[in-house]
């Protein structure tokens, strides 16, 4: 339902933009400027290109995570730790009213965990061996609650769809810039019908995609940071506020000794800490800010 509503909303946005194009006669203006371009077709092709990659990534997310992280899925618990992990996730899933996720472990000394999957009823929760070895059970419980909140909130789906939307507009405006430079500024015309592309189109589109992608990343990362605060609140509700705060403090102590690998920092609970302009590209807020947010909301 989340995917359907999101697609319906974005289809309405695309339709509205198309209507505005026609109301303001932008296609006629472009044609008179030497750009025989159908904005409707460009918008549709941009949506297909922008959304298809995100949907494929979302559908393949569990498989990719298992392969890239070497996740061992616990199908039949072989020891008390595995049994406790599965039981804890099952209890939290029941409280949240979502399907039981697959539960797995991946071998890395840094404490971390992540959630992924195409829907809240078909997800994967995985924790690192370092998390189990270096954190107390109640802290691990809070981390699991954080990741389960991501699943219940549909964050993986929303992130994928948001990325698809921004990809759509990046490709659309980059292509528009390419057409403008090639036809209006450079007056390129590679065939008699005026539909050929000169080098100005390809160079401009590539440069524009890079620049617009940087701006789009800021939007996506802003949402990613916001969802981390919400997942922390969810973890506090499931496991207890003090447990969630202590878990974040434990992650902070571990983070001081070694930065996480890039693939973990992208979608794990423990993100890298940088300052200045780079903060705009963080997927996670600094742990100190997350702890402050929980402590300021004590009831």
C-alpha cells in the first residue's frame, strides 16, 4: 500500500508538471528556440530511468546485503545467543504488527546492525559479531528495536522511492540543460530533421547530472538522518529509553577506536562522524545529537 500510494502521488506530480508545461506553452517555446523536444516524453522517460534502478535495488536489497556482508541467516538457532536473537526479534515484530524478518549475523569486530528488505513483511535484520561481543544484552535489544522500527516505518521502501524520484528529476533537468546548450548556445544540428545530438549535449548532460546528483544526495541524506531519530524513538519505545541511550553511548565508545567500513556506515546503526560541509552528506546524525534527542524527550 505504501508503494502504491507513493507511486500514485508521484504520478499525480508528473501529471501536474505536464499540465503546467502545456498551460505555459513551454514545448512551443522550445521548438521556436530550435529545440524540437517533447517535454512529456522526456519526463516519462526520465521517470522510467530514474525509478527502475531504485526498484531493482529495493527488490534485490536482501540478496545484495547477504552477499556483500556475508550474512549468515539463522534458520535453526544453534546456540543460546542465536535463540535469544530470534526470540527478541519475534517479540518485537509481534508488538509492531509486522511479519517476522529473517535474522542474521555478519562477521566484523565493529558493533553494528542493519535492516533491509522490499517490504515490512519481508525484511532482514542482521547484527555484527562485534555487537554481540562488545555490548550488553539490553543494549543489543535496543539496537534490534531501532532496526525493527526502520522496518515498521517502511524506511527502506521510502528511501528507495525517494531516491527514484530525485533520480527522475536529475535526469530530466540534466537532459533539458544538454538540449539547451547543444541547440541554443552551440546550435548543433546533426541531421536534416534536427533530432541529432552534438557533443555539447552529452558533455552538458554529464556535468549537469553530476552537479544535480550532489544536490539530490543532500535531500536524500537529510531524510535519512531524520529517519534515524525516528528509529531511535521507536527503539526506545520497544526496549526502553535508557537502554536505547546506553546502546548509543556504547556505539560511540566503540566508534572512537575505529571507523566503520563504508558499506556499513551507509545503512548500519552506527554512522561515521564528519564536520563542516560533509555533514550534509551524512546518512546518520552524530551519535551525540541522537542521545541528546532521546534525553530531551524523557517523560
